[in-house]
C-alpha cells in the first residue's frame, strides 16, 4: 500500500459478522487507510489473528496484559496513533460495556482511554437490537459523540429476519471516510437532540399499472446526508423514493413512490429542526392514471398524456408557519447556468440554503459516486471541490451543526 492518508484501529467484537471485517480491511486499504486490528477473545472464535494480520499487514493486538505489547506499544499509545477507532462488529455486549465505561480487556480499555472519534457498526440478533437496554445504550453512546453505521435489516445467521445485520463493508468504509472528513466535530455529538428530515431518491409517477415517469437519481447523496446527520447524533427521518440501496438501520425510514406520497410523509415527520430536500422529485405527473396497461394498436397514434403539476415539497416546507424547520435546505440539479438557476430557485422557494450541482452530460454526478456542488445562501456562493457523495454529506453535516449551534 502507498503511504497511508489515515490510520484506524479496528476493534472486532465476537459475532458471526466478524468475517465481514476481513473484507472491510481490504476496502479500507484500497482507499489508502491503514488498519491496525484489535480482537476480543470472543472474536477469535470467528476469525483468526493470522487472517487479520495477512490482510492488514499489521500486528494484531489481543491481550491487555502482554508485557511485550505494552513495552512496544502501550494501549494508550495504540489509540493515540490512530485517527479513528472503528468497532465492527459492535456486539450488544461491547456496546453495553462502552456505555458503562468498563475496561475489562484491551478493546474496552482502548475505547475508554481514547480521545479520538469512535465509529461503531452494530451487529446482533434482532431481539437483542430491539431490546430497550440496547436502544438505551445506543442513545447514550450517540449523546457522547459515538458515530453509528447500520445495522441493516435482513436474514440473520440464527434464522430470524429484521434489523441487526452488520452494515456491508463498503457502507462501513464510506462511514469511515465521512468520519475522517468530519474530523474533530465528529467527537461532540454536535447534533444530539436535533431532529432532521431528509428526502432522497427519485419519485415514480405512474402512467398505467406498468409504466411510470422517473429520473436517473440513485439516492446515494440523500442517503449519505441522512447517515452523516445520524452519525453526528441527530434523530433522522429519511423519506425515500424507490432506490437500489440498503435500508439504513439507525434512523426512521419511510419508503414512498410518488411526489404526493413524499409530501405527506414529510408533513407527518414535522416538526423538525432541519430539513434537507435532496430527492429528485418529479415536477409533473399524469393527471389520470390508466387503470389498464395502455396498448399499442397497429397504425394508431401514440396516446396523449395530460400532465398535472406535482406539489412543491421544498416550497411547502419553507413556507412560514409554526412547523417550519429552523433550517431548510434544497438541491438544484442543473444542466446549464448553474449558479443563476440555483439563485433563482433559492429566491423562489424561500428556503435557507441551496446546494447547486451540475448534472449536465459528462459531469458524471447524477447517479454517480461523486458530486461537484456550490452552496448558496442569502450571503453568497460557497464553492466546494469535487468530492465523493460521502464527503459532501460529511461537509454538509458540519455546516448544519455549525448553523444550528
């Protein structure tokens, strides 16, 4: 690997999801992030120190009382040399020990002694995840600034189904990137106690039972923003159109299809402190959806579709009133005259900020993994460099935290 641009300590708890951490190490090293593994005794029942050492090319630490390890690198120094501590999998037992401030082994001692940001990827049985004790521990950890990614919903190794699966390695790697980008702000739980609403993805406006009007939005930017806000401790509601993304587990998720359904879900989520409208909402819908599939007859003309205007979600949330969020943020996806169109949208919608992004042919941003945005407010234009959508989300979350403080 080339000279690392960041270093993390990866702490493995004892769960079947520990096997995913092998892939996580590979994904992090692809991004020039060095990984130093620390294992609990229980983790050694699922993966071997040799496997971790081979993939990380680092010494694997397991024993708090190893005289050799303490002579070469004490547990305090181990955390000080890292930019971030990542716990994956974070079992219910590890989360409980973190919440209680226990230091019974090397992993928990590191977590208690560190002054660096901590990111956890919970993994456990659905009943354990939903237990009030685990949820109380989660809220306590978040209030202390601990960042969280996942868990996802899905099939469990025990045969049950529900939230509790550890997030996939790519998702955790993205969360690591966001935490590193957030820097010192990630430690403070700066959005603890803040309620946030995020819209994401496209909307599908039906023409008939099998056809619909849509756009190329992937939802990756909106989902990344929701994750970044949740990572800083916000209580997040994500309202999403149809996307091919994993359902986040550390926030409320409302899945919709049409613009009218999205507006209803947003209004039901109020009041909130901040609303980020990142969804690519269809401006128009077919006024009358056909009950049966429209058939093509030989020689017949194409059907005429009468269009009706969809509700304006951003303008509705920005309107003055008792439930208006303190901060309303919109997106302006434009193919030309980016700043001029974004400024006009900011004035027209009466929101507080607009993130303008170029989606013209060749920009690679609409549906891609990167974004080039400009933040517009009442004072001027703030130009951001081309960033991954995870980095855009982390930067926006920091700006929101600063504004609400």
